[in-house]
């Protein structure tokens, strides 16, 4: 059965300096050790140490505020437009002068999901997702922005994207084979149908789906419904329900702010085939 809950349901515990942590996904929540997900809140002059074990892979997304992330390669300023991949063995510190909220995830023993991981571990990289290309759904107004792909980060252990559902849009029923995945709702209101059971969603909600669980989303209300979703591993198969309108994602030639994207992605279908490797 899928796991659906809101971040407000999870107690926060003190951590670091002027900071707190909320464990969102772990073996106690999901019964799986594929991914661990936590939410950090940094208050004024808040700071957290980050230690990624040598076999593990981690990434973080800044939800609100501005941070300074210090690591072996130096320091990077990250705001709510950034996602950063943290390689195995990463040791560093994240700080915020005025406060920030951070979504942090780890994949334990990431080599389980990527045969080349131990020999060619990925390197640190941060992306500004507002500069990435927007893909438009062929049949409706939905938009997709890839945030983690094998080509972008050099590993098949994880994959991730942002999906934007304008008012009145809805996806088709489908399931995934070969991966577990979760969604974190950033803004707006929506409904997720998990095995045909409806769950109302709002900002801060987490949805965790196991393989073969049918699901789809619908925007509710008069504003965009936006979420990020991450898959472990990053190579999997999507299977659509019978007679479902399978979507083709088309390059828009723009980023989310209307400018030229930093790269181009060719059109591709979400039909029953392995997830694309060239995005």
C-alpha cells in the first residue's frame, strides 16, 4: 500500500545549530531501505553538518531561503532554485544566515542500483532547475523539468523531475516496474489516486509508491499543482493502463522563466519502455 502523509504530521527534533530535522521516509515509514528522506529547518544563523557514508549517495533541494554549502570542492551558494548531488564520502556543512528549509535524501549502498557506481562514483554537482529545459505534454498543459538524470549526474541509482499541473489537468493511470519512488508536493492542491483510492494533497505532502502500484494525479483548484518526484533506482519501466492516453513530452525551447535553456532534450514518449537514458 502507498504511504501518504504531510510533513506537519512528523515531529521535529533539534539538530545542528539553530536547526531541526524531521524524518519523512525511512525503513520505519516504508519498510524499505531504498531511500531515506528528511526535512531540515535552519533558523537564523542555522547550520547542519553533512556526512555521506562512502557507499551512499545523497542529494538535497532547497525549498525556501538561501544557504551556503561548504564541502571538499569549496563553498556554493544555493537558493530555492537549486538541487545538489552529494557524492559518496561527501563531508561538509550547510548554513543559512536568514533561515532556510531543505529536503535531504540518501540512497544507502547506492551500488545496488548502479553497477558502475563503485568504479565511477558521481561527482558533486549543483543545478539551477529554472535554467533547465521545460518539456510540454502533448495532449494537455502539463510541464516537466528533469532534475536528476543519468546524463546530468552520472549515475543510474536515482532519477528525479518536477511536474507542473495547471488547473484542469490530469494524468493517466499507470504504474512503474523496477523502482520505488516518492513525490513531495511543493505548491497547490491536487488529488493522487493510488490503486484507485483518492487522497487529497497539499503543500508538504509526501507520497511513497512501491513498484506495480497504480497511480495518477489531478490538479484541484485554480492554481498550479507542483511536485517533485524521485525514483530509486533511476532506470525503470512505466506501464500505462489499458487505453490510457500515453503522453509524449515535447521540447518547448525555453526554461520555466521563458528564456533559452542551458541544454536541449529531444521529444520522447512515456510509453511502455525503459526510462530514457539520454536526458
